[in-house]
C-alpha cells in the first residue's frame, strides 16, 4: 500500500473463492479487483474460503489458493475465514426463515428438474433455469410428513418473501442504483439436499458477519445480488455497496472457466512466471493472447 493512502476502517472488502478447483486467470483478475479496491481506499482486504460444499472442496485447493495469492502479491488482512467453520450460523439463519414460513421443502430430484426443463416449464433466468415451483404447491401438512423421511432441499418462496419486504434496491458503484428483481431467479435453494447450506444464504450471512462494506466481484454474480438483497431484508442484515466488475473472456467471448481449459495459476507459478508482473499487466489492461475483458 502506498503511504499516501489513508487507512479507512469503514472500508472492508473480501475475496471469496470456492476451493473446488485451481484458480485461473479470471480468479487472479477478480482477486486483484477486490484487493486494489480496498487498498486504494485504505480499507481492509479479507480472504474467505467458501468451502461449504464438502463433496467438492479439497484442502489441496485451499493451499493452492493461498500460494497463488501470495505469488500474485495480494496480501490479505487477519486470519483466513473458512465457511466450513460457521455452519451453525447458516443453520440459524435458515431456521429464522423457516419460522417466517418462507422456506418450503422440495423433493424434486435432478431428473424431475431435467424433465421440467425438457417440458419447457422452467424458463431460462439470468442465472440458469428458474424452478417451476412444483413443491411450493404441496399441501403443507403432507410436505411436513414427507420431509420427515424423504431427502429434500429447502427453497425460498421468493414471491411470499418479496411481499413481506416490498420493493428493494441496491447500489452498484459501476452499474448504478438497481431495483431488485429476485423473482427473475425464482425460488432458489437455500439448504440443498446434500450440503449444509447454499451459496446465496452463506454469502449473505457472512458478508454481514465479516462487516463487508463493499462487495467487489464479477458480473457473473450480478443477478444473484437480488436474492442476497432479499435475504438481507428478511434477516435484518445491512446491505453493502456492490461493484460488479467485468470478466476475463476467451476468444469466443465466454467467461474463463477451468472446465473450458483455462490455464491454472499454479501451472504458471510452478513454471517460474511472475505473478506480480502478470497483475501489473492486468492493471494496465494488458492480457495474454486470446483473453480480453467482457
Ligand atoms: N464463492 C463464490 C465463487 O467462487 C464467490 C462469492 C462471491 O464473491 O460472492 O464463485
């Protein structure tokens, strides 16, 4: 941090990777954006490992994330935060929503969902197919009975929730003031069948718990913010300011993803490349061949 930047305790930003794989150039860009946003304003930069999916998270990916960030020269403040150590607080938040009668059990299997999609009953939303609402219409008593024995997830009844909160807004420093449209994402799962909590609930609870004032993350999560804003209103949590940044894309304009073969940072690191030089280039708008900003 340069000495001319005054420390500002009112700015807290985080980078929140999921250790489900190795980080790639898109993650390096996202981490840099959050880090530089905090440092330019004298704020704190926290690192939160979003390891709620015990089936997909791996300790070796956590180690690689920490090594990659050090290699990039992106230092974080305080201890690394692990979501896997906070499961109680997510369960408490889910219980509050259940007490408000805003969650309903969903018994749909993957093949049920696929079927609904094939039938054209699940319109495409900004974040994937929107759930058709099948289990929202189950008789509540019967649903409770089935929930005692059958595997199920818990979905947020978005229309019911939005009727309680009324219209909501949030501010994005890049995109401007947003009228929240959670209905575009539909009844998202907050407690999945196989894992203790879903991303939307964990991230909302944690951004409040960690005192995050500015959520700096990629445009791929822009639409999700409407759900986070709704959960903040329901759970009485503060609303941070958002900054959704552009994404690094490949030659076809698709966001970089490991599944599409984007090189991992650890490959570059272990090949002896300089992570700090890489980010200096990024800061000047210089990207490797075939990669550009959305
Ligand atoms: N854990 C999420 C991911 O890796 C990011 C969470 C966020 O920045 O809100 O995509």
